[in-house]
């Protein structure tokens, strides 16, 4: 049997010498006495010494023979003249014999052998995730950071210790159940901390007793865990997507055959619906103080009011907010755009770089996606605004002299240094509050730009390219917040398509008054957008002539 044997032995001892009888025990002829042992000669070690696979404890001879057949099948994976390959298989079987592990599966071992993987070491999920992330050379900084957070904060702490080839769906179900429990703890802890902070605000400052109470309350708050973010449905979906991508790569390299992440069911991550700040929505917000949605969009009138406020108060970053409002740049793109990206002859702006936040550090990288690298067309008014901003920046450069930081950025701090994206978001929120407008996030200005273009009848393909989306579906699903007036006009136009007799019209219907020629003869100044019927004009402050 090519160096293989199956024998029966027992632990009985000689009455006189005390030595084990092993295979010479006369009772071995009895079926229930003794155990079976399988031995297989293995390829020699690298130094030429002999070794064997040896396993005992089988109750039946057929069990011993079955395992011995498995061992011989593994040795047959490679040719007899493949010395290195046979040594690798021998290392595997020697390790299995010493550790008393189950004999490895033939197909799995053959796959690992053919792909050059180690047969004696077992990589864990955590080790593979780190190897996988280190091997992704084409990632942008923002994408690498997001993967790193998923791996470091969620995947490795919860499933990093599990062998990669033994990861199952129940392991992942348990992981996401653990995330749900942590979320519940975070919500309770945040509520307790917020309640304590509110109570602290109510304690007066004056009086010894009040000072004692404030001190005790502060000590209690310091002992509480800090505010923690909840890992919501969208984040959980991203965690699963990160693991699924890593496991797919492992499958491609022949390390595993099953992707457990593909079969985990999670609650769907619903995108918050963008809501327009209509008059009744603003009234409800003023009454309750609650925003009806995380994503809010200004009406054209509110957008104009904000830009007018910035212009009237001499806001030095007026051009930045104007550019985002009409062209929908991302925050990092607006911070990173350079004067060299502007072509005034054809009134265009190339989006070729962005400043992204990594923790609190800022790094320069390419736009978020390949489609994010784009050239956008500027209207005449926006071009004038940018030219006026350039003139003001030149004056600041002369004022700062040698202390000026020459970054080449279109929008900078007073000394020419780059604008921190996180600071810009906070600054925008302060400006919105000073303007007396309902709150929106800086990113919501991008929603405003998309909604304005779509409301003006601009083709969705052009809107998608302006925003830097890879496909129009993203534009329609995320950014198309229909303005109430546009929706009303669409409803009226739809109803007017079907001709009806006079008797079928509602009794309360009244004809619309004819427009006053004196009111329509003038040409209002503003930002013009093309529609199917003609031109819509959204009135903003008059243009400023360049100095």
C-alpha cells in the first residue's frame, strides 16, 4: 500500500514487566477489544529525514481505511517527481497528524495547492481583510478611509478571529445582531448624557448650593460615556459590501469557494426624501423646531435671498456659494478648484481635483468618481462673479505680501491658504442662520442646483454631467426635488391636454386674467435657464460690473 499500514492495538500491559502489549495482546481477536491505527509514510522533510502520518483510536477498521485513503488521495495531488510539491503536502499531513485535526478536504487542498497558497497556515478573516485593503492600489483617499473604518471598527473586532475558510452566514448574522445591540446601548447612553446636559443648563450659576449641584452634575457627565454615533442601515449595507468585495477577491484567488456576505439579509437603507422648504413647511418648522427631513431644499426665492444676503454683507466667499448653488459642485471640489482650471475665453471650469477630509487632516485627491472629472460650462453671470472674486483675491495677495500662501486655489482663506472642508460646512450653517433662512446643509446646495436645473427644463443628461454622476438614474433618484410651482404647472398642463365641453367644467372654474402688457414688457435681470416652452428667469440681484 505504498508505505501505508492498518493495524490493531490495545493498551493492555504484561503482568510481569508492566509493558504495553500493543499489537501482541491475545485479546485483539475479540471484536470489541483494542483500537485500529492507520500509518502512512510521507515524503521526507527538507533535510531528508523520514516522517509518517500516524493516527489511532479508530473503533472500526473501515474508519481507519477511509482516513488512510484520504491521506493517499492528498499525496496524489501532485506528480511523484515534483519534489517541492510533495514536500508541501507532507508538511500539511505532518501538521495534521500532530494536531489531530480533521484530514483536510481534497478539493479545497487541491485548489490551494494549485494557486500556490500555504497548506499549513490558516489565514483569518482579519488577516485577509488587511491584506486585501493593502492590495487595493487604485483607491481614492476617501474610499480607502471608508473601507478602513468598516474593517477596523466593525469587521475585525467582531469576526476577525475566524478562519477565512470557515466563515459562515450565521457568523455574519451574529455580527449584525451585535451591531444592533451596540446601537441600542449608544442610543440609551446618548439620551442619558443629553438629559444630564439639559439638566445642567437649568441649574443657576449663583449660590453655593447651585455651584455644588453644578459641580456634582459635571462630575456625573464626565463619568458617562461620550456621545456615540449609531451604525445605521446605510452604514451596515456598506460594511456588508466591503466584506463581500474582499471575499469575492478571496474566491478569485482560490482561497475560498463560498461568499457568506452575499447571503446576509439586512434592513434596506432608504435614502431620505428631499423636501422643499415651502411656506407651510417653514411655518411648521418655526412652530416645532423640527426639520421634516435630513435633506432639505430651498426654493428659488430662498436661494436668491441667501445669495443676496451674502452680496449685501460683502461676504468674501460669495463666489464659492454662488458657484455651488448654480453648478452643484461638491464641497471638496469647491475647496480644491484652481484658477488654472478656469477657461474664461469659453466660460468653462474643469473639475480635476478636490480637497477631502481625512479625520481632521485635509488631503488632495482626484474627484469622487471617474465621471467626477468633468468640465462644466459657466453662464455669463457666474463668470462675472468669479472675475470679481479674482480681483478681490489679488487685492488680498498684495495686502498680505510675503505672508501670502500661494496655493493656486480659487477660493482660499484671507492669507491664501486652503479652505478646510469641515470648517466650510460649519461656516455655511452660521451664514444660513444669519440670513434668517430655514436650515439646509452645505451639501444640500447641490440639491438646490440640481432642482433648479431640472425645474428649468434642462435635460437630465446635462444635469447629470454637470453634477458629475456616472448615470442619469443617480440624478433622478437622489437630486430631483420637484419644485411646487413646477409641479402645479405640470398638473395644469396635463389637465388642459384633454378637451372638455363647457358643461363638464367645474362651476367654480374662472378664466385666468390676461397678463398686463406693462408688467411683461420689461426684461428682468437674473439667471436664465432654457425650458421647452421658452426661457424661465429666476430673478436674483443685478449683475455687478467687473472693476
